[in-house]
C-alpha cells in the first residue's frame, strides 16, 4: 500500500515537474524577450531561435546520458580487460573472431535473421489479406494479434509446455509430444535436438510477430485505392493475380518496413533463448552470448565487444528502416 | 503504320429492365428502365448523389442489383461476373496502377488474358499513337500530368477493344481548357471506334455537347431520356426544365401571366416554363415585369424581373442595360412556353401528359 502511494506520488511529482519546466522556461523566455517593446521583431526572432532548444533540451540530455554515453563506454570497455582496468588493445576482438561460441552465435543469428522476418511478414500478409474479406475477420485478427501482448518470457513458458518431454513410459504433457505419441511416434526432446531446435525457438518469435506484421499490413492493404482493384477485376485478373500484381506491389514500402523492424528485433533476440535453452544444444545467439560473458563470465571487456558487434549489425538496418518509414508517410 | 481502323469494334446494346438498387437506407436506383442503343454515346446526367455512379457500376457488375435485369447485347448479365461482361471502364480517379509503367498499365488486361507478346506490342503501338502517348510509355503514372494520366486511362480502356465502354466523370479532375479538349477527343474516339459508350457526368454542358442520348436522373429515378436537342427544347419534367440550361428555365405560376398569353388548355394552377434566352424585348408582349437587378455578362446581360410577384430572368442581347425599376415587356416564340402540371411535375401537352420514358409494353 505504502509502495503504491510512493509510486503515485513520484509519478505526480515527475509529471508536475515536467509541466512546470516547459511552462516556466517558456514563460521566462517571453519575459526576457518581450514581444512588445521597441525591439519586438528582433525579440521574437531571438526567442524563436532559443525556444526549440528549451523544449528539446531535456530529451537531448536524456538521450546523451542513456544512449551516447553507454556506446562510448562500451568502446572503451572493449579495449580493456575483464575488470575494465588494464588496457589490452584489440585482444578482445582477436579472441572473439577465433571463438567457437561466437561463430555459433553468428550462424544462429543469421538463421534467425533469414527465417523469422520472412516467415512473420509472409504469415502476417496472408492473415491480413484473408481476414480483410471475411465477416469474422476482426475476431480472427484479435486472436492472431493476441500473442503480441505476451512478454517473450511468458511466451517461452507457454511454448516450453508445448515442447515438453517426459519419459516414454509416462503420459506426455507436452502438446507436440502428445500428438507425436498419438500418431504412434516416439517422444522427442525438441529443444535439445541440435540444429532443428533453432527453428523450434524461432517459431515462438514468429508466433508473436505475425500479429504485428498483420496489423500493419492490413492497414496498408486498406489504403490501396479500391478503384485500382476494380480496374484490375475489369481487366480480367483473378484474385491471386490481383493480390500478387496489384496489391502487394503497392504496399512494398510497408512490407519492407515491417520486415526490417522484425529484423532489428531478431538481431537482439535474447529472452526466448535464455528461457528455453540458455544457449545450450547449439542454440546460442549474440545477445545471450553477451549476457553470458557479462554476468556469468564476469568479463566486461568481452561482453562490451560482443555488444558492439550487435550494434554494428543493427545500426545500418535501423537507418534504412527509418528512411523507408519516412518515405512512406 | 497502324491506325484507328485496326481497333474498330461493333458496339452492343445495353438494356436495363426495372433495375433497382437499395443500400438499406433508401433507393440509389429506383425502377430504372433504359435502352442504350448499340454504338451510341449515352450520358447519365444528374446532380450529385442521384445514382449515376450506382447505375453505371451495376452495368459494370461492380455493384449487385437489388431488383431487375441487365442485358448487354441480348445476354442477361445480371448475375454474370465483372470480367465476363466484356466491357471496359474509365474511373474518375483514373485508377492507374502506380507501380507499373504506362505501357504496362495499358497492356495489363491483355497480359492477364494471355495475349501474346507480339500482339500486345502491336496493339500498344496503335493505341499509343492514337492517344499521342508514344513518348511516355516508360514513365510511371506519378510522373505524368493529370491530362496525361487521363489519356493512359483511356488507352487502358480502348486497347481491350471491348464493345462497351463505361466512364464515370472522367474529366472532373481536369482544368477547364483541358476538359474542353478531352470532351471533343473522347467523342471523336467513340465515333471512330464504334463502341457503345455510357458516360456519367453532373455537368450539363458535357452531356449536351457529347451525347447522342441523355438520361437525366434525379433521386434514383429517370426524369427524361432524350437527345440533347429535345432535352433542351421539350423538357419532360419541371426538374429537367430547371436542370438543363444556364441560367435555368423560369417557372412562373400561370396566374402571373395574362390568360390570353397562355397556351390553350392551361389550368390556372399550372406552372409555365420559359427560358431566359427565349424572352425577346417587345413593347406589346404579354410578359411584363419590373427590373429588380441587372447582371452584365459581357456578351449579353441578365436581368431579374418581378412579374406579378414571381421572379423571372431574361437574357438581353449586347449592351442593353435597363435601370432597376424600369418596366419591361417581353414576347416569345410560339413553342417557347412549356406547361407543367405542378402535382406530378410532368409536362402537359394539349391535355396529354408526356413522360419521355421508354416503357416496357408488358
Ligand atoms: N456503398 C454505398 N453505401 C451506402 N450508400 C451508398 C453507397 N454508394 C452510394 N450510396 C448512396 O446512393 C446514392 C447514389 O450515389 P451515387 O450513385 O454515387 O451518386 P452519383 O454518382 O450520382 O453522385 C447516394 O445517396 C449515396 O449516398
Ligand atoms: Mg458519382
């Protein structure tokens, strides 16, 4: 109870302070450069030069503290030893590129990178196209979208039950094994099945991201001028031709944005691997690899080096993604 | 060099029998009976919201009929799919495919129908030369002006060589000058190619200048079907009388005019229609009114008159500028007075109500 009050109090305080800052600084500026004196025109011009910085200021400072500083510090850490004290030059990088765990992570990340965005976008597009045309489409849409509301950890717990395995002589409580056994097969430890287990983990993220892709693509599909579709119908195109040759090309921009957004997410994939396998049985990925070295290996230098590799992979895609999204608007 | 003769087609007759369309909240088309003769240029005319687009889209098959039958060239197409109706259409927005080049836009239909590449190229060249699009074939629609996009939309319609072409307000997004050019061009194209045209517009000038037959719609019902001259000279209803002509025809209660000036058989509560341009200054004429206001238009002058309490407009030639308050008298030609029954809104012709609607003889 007390905690709740404290939380509410600090929230009110925070919002109040923000409001006070914006209002007060704006007010102060108007007092310093009044728009009424003999220099009204010059004052307004000067005030307008300063005003954006007053409003941007807090955001710029917070971004610097939480984004720019960590990047710089990571670079610094990556050039130092496990405690961040002795300078080791490029040793961490040399170690990284010779490390088996890193190679495995890169391979798996590439797999995730190819499979998850493609599958999520594909299923999302199919779901968007199909649900737009049917009466109970909105119910179907909500069901497909629902996993978006579940945290990755929560989703992993759910899927752990689906992939669960028991000894062959007891009843299977995992859905997948129950089905396999019902069909006369032998139960499998799915998440410990090298190589293929990567795909079983990917299914979880696809399950979550399909809803996201569907919602965005469905909006894009609705934005296509109905008359272009009617014109294609008049020209004798069948529904599949209309979908592939008229609709999809008109929403390429949106498809690309959805694809890259999921790509960025995939590059950072962590929780699912941590919760399902913790990187065992050949499922290691970069983010979990970094986490391992940071909190289990207790080597700040190596962890920071891995973090920088992830950043180097994400940033170009991110820039492209933002450009494309702005082009669309 | 290929030319127009290569794309000539035989138009087909279109027939609407008791066609109705309901959107749940009232009728967008109400018992429409209509014959569009093969090879004719028929214009659906009427104010916004009167059901022109709905009627056109029902002919196209983009909208289902609630009631009635639609026949194209003797074939009942009421339940036939859009693509099987064998017609082309130009949309108000042009509906060009933004991701395809002009050439691909025009040949899209041929490609879907698996017409050979050589044949596609041949027809594309013909259409492009007819419409003057040769230099633009590789561009995307976004790189074209409004008038050029319009031409591409036309090209897409005529390359199919369909016996029927439908157009929904195709000129409404163009500026006045271009609209005039395209009016002439579309009309010429239709006459040369020979297809049946159903053309929707709310602009009476477009209708009058382009049509063989005008179908005037109001509130989902047909007011009159006639050629432009008849529509202007013998409007079948008070609505038709007011809708055609600028400024619109005057409608004066018969009681405001001297009895001897009225056509025989006119009842005292009838409405008399007379066009502003049919009134001729004549000191001994029967229509007398006091000038209320004067509007100078350059080539002529428009005067608002008070005729026994009714507002009447007259068009005076040239530089005549009567001062407000002047009493003027007007005469008119023998056929210039139109008598309407205010109860039905219909024209009264020697005691016979003329409807102008082609009725089924069933
Ligand atoms: N899809 C629709 N749903 C409901 N009402 C519609 C629809 N389309 C048209 N209407 C109604 O039908 C009437 C005729 O519309 P329309 O044929 O588009 O008129 P016009 O083309 O002559 O301007 C209007 O009152 C319009 O509101
Ligand atoms: Mg319309």
